[in-house]
C-alpha cells in the first residue's frame, strides 16, 4: 500500500494551503507530523499565493491499495 500525508496550513493572509507528501511510512506519529509542520513553517520554504505559511490547520494520512490483474 502507498501512504500519502496531506498537510493543510493557513497562510499569512488567512487562506488555506495544502501540501501532499507521497511515500510516507505507515506508522508516522502525531508528534512527527507536528514537528514536520512546525519545521515547514519555521524554515519558510514554501509560499502560497505569494505569502508565507503561518499556522497549522490539519493533517491526514491516506492509504491507497492498487490491485493489478494479469490478463
């Protein structure tokens, strides 16, 4: 199965901004997600609509399973 972490932030103007990371380990913890989001905000690497990400809004881990058929 493939796991994707979807992170949602609030930017400096109050708009929501989303970031998805594929290939995440399935046992990622809440503490690790919080630390990752804090680092993203602190390092100010990403912008949304020309402004910095200001705060955390939400995070979710999704799993996808693909079944291939031999034809």
